[in-house]
């Protein structure tokens, strides 16, 4: 495990790092998740081994610090990730981002030009939640005020999300989990979709076969490869590791 301070207060991001050849590959998890857990099978797959790989936990989650005074906006997350990448001695990385991690990866590529060489989005969030729809995903975290969530909403969420998701979600700092969910629902400005369309780098969007993303034709027209993966749900790399590895290897130019 490695770590680096990424805020003025010295809050630390931590990651599990596997040695290998360059270019390095950075994995970013989704809301309430942890990269060493969600991406372990992927980085160990024969199609994806051999690269220096950083399985990074965002501030507020997993093995990273859980500051209560951090904003947890997508932009703040992206800047903290950029600081961790720099501390790792890297100037450019391929980024694999799942769900919220994909949204952060897009913002990272936009705010830090040249840092991201390739972008692999795994069923990532591209749009804000419509006004009036307060729930986000199956967790419903953004349906609470922060005071409500800290007072009892977190326990209610634990009852809803199921044992697997809660196994990593329970590691998150309550403030970080709540604020990250709210800012994911609000999205970036411009939106993650708009930022993605304007990026000048290889981009691939993986999605479950049964659920083509909204605006898929617009993504394709902008040069984003939109790839369906069979026999999986939202957690593509967990539900069908072989198909995920094959699609990821192609997107990342392996072989």
C-alpha cells in the first residue's frame, strides 16, 4: 500500500499498487466502493496483467482518509486524485473509472490536460439527476439532508443496499459518502457528458448489454467507443470478469 497527502490539511489518499510496465493504469471506484475490492479480479486477469496498476481509494472511502471538512465535489475529488498521481511520480496514466469513478475520471481529464492518456468508463455517470428526482442509484443517499443522513439515514441506507455493497460502503466516512452522492447527483458544470464529448483522447464506454446508455449515438459521433458487455449488471467487472477484461484490453490497446 502507498499513500500521499492531497489536501492543505494533509489528508491522505491511499492505494494498492502492483508493479509492472508503463504506461501506468489508474483504477477509480464508484460510490461507496473501494478499488482494491472492486477491481482485484480485473487487474489479476491475464489480459490485463503486466502494467503498473494503482487501485486507488478516493478521499472518504476505503483505506483513504475521511476528512469531514472536504467538499467531496467531483472537481475536488479529481484534484485530489491528480495530486496522488503526481506523488506517485507519474505524469500520465490510463484511467479506468466505474460509475462515480468514471464521472471523476472525466473531470480529471478535463481539469488536468495531458494527465489522462486513455479513458475507460465502466457504466459511468454522465448526466446529473433531473430536478425533482432526489434519489441517486439504489442507495437513495441524496434523498436526505446531510443532517438527516448523519442522524439516521445511513442506517436506513444500510438496510436497502444489500450485504455486498454495504461491505465497502460501511468503510466510507458518513460526510464523504453523503456529499459525494449529492455532488454526483448534481453533476459537473459543464456536465460530465459535455466534458467527455470534448476530450481529445481515446475514450471507451462499457455498458451492460441490456442497457445502452442515453445518448449513445451522440457519444459515437464524438469518437467515443460504446461497447456492450453481455451477462452483467452495473458492476461489469465483477459480474463478468472475462468479458470485462476482453473489452478493457481492447479499449486500452493491449495486445
